[in-house]
C-alpha cells in the first residue's frame, strides 16, 4: 500500500513539474529562436502567441535584422485574419523604425489596403472612410511612380463610390426625419461630387443588413 501511495505521489510530482515547465516563461533566447516561434505560431494560426513571441524578440533583440521581417510577417498575418488594427500597428512600427525611400510606398500602400479591407460596408465607419480617401490621395501625390499606383487608384475610386452612396443614404435619412438643413448639406456634397454624372449601379445589400444601414 505504501509503495502504491509512493508511486501515486511520484506521478503527481512528475505531472506538476511537467505542467510547471510548460508554463515557465523563457528568457534570453537567441533572436532566431523567437523568430522561428513567431513563424511557427503564424503557421498554426495562433496569432496571439505569435504577438507574444514578437514582444520577446523586440525587447531582447532591439537591433536584430530579424525584427523588421517579423513585423511584416505579423502585419500580413493579421491582415489575412482580418485583424486590421493589429496589422496597422505593425506597419506603423515598421515605418517608424525601418521606413526608407525604397520601401515606404509599399508599407504605406499596405496601410491603405488594410483600412480599405477593414470595412466591407462603408456605412459602418464614416470617419475611417474619409480618412482612407485622404490617405490614398496623399499616397498618389507623394508616390506618383509607385508600382502600387494602379491598385491605389482602384481603391480610391471604390472608396469615393462608397462615400457617394453614403452621402445619399445620410441625405435620405435627414429628409425622412424632417431636417432639411442637414439634408441640404449632403445634397450639396452629392451635387458637387465628380461622380454625380457617372452611370453607377448601387451595390446590392442583403435584406437583413438593410435594416441597419438606412
């Protein structure tokens, strides 16, 4: 009986020790270790863990050449996972620390793309829509020869179409609630829009979303 109890106790100690070793934090590892862990967790689609390993890499190896690569890996991973705020965080960090004439247009275009993809329906975030239009126009002005210019121009047209239909919806709303002065402001925006004379087809919207969008 005593032997059995000793075996049970030994098993429990081994189990607790194993759990403790798994939960024990790791410090002072080479930059390659953290980079490999980030890549591993991105592949496993556990971005929360990947973000944690990035924190370790950034804090322990602030001058590592692997750091900018890790930032871009995580930015792309968060974009693919539709976590655009986090994607923008990594892109902003990259621009602050590693932005140059050679890569600035690429990173700034990625920020525009992340913003654009963050709202499938522009009615949900009017300020983000207007900010992204301004950022895209600034990009086109600042980088006229960028290879990303055609894509940025396409995004800008789509954003401006979204803004046009948004203004129509807001004007319609103010008209229905009997606020003619406010409706007039948006009527002027629609009239002065360069898209006013374009032949456009308003995007279809599922009936269950239309209740919330108008």
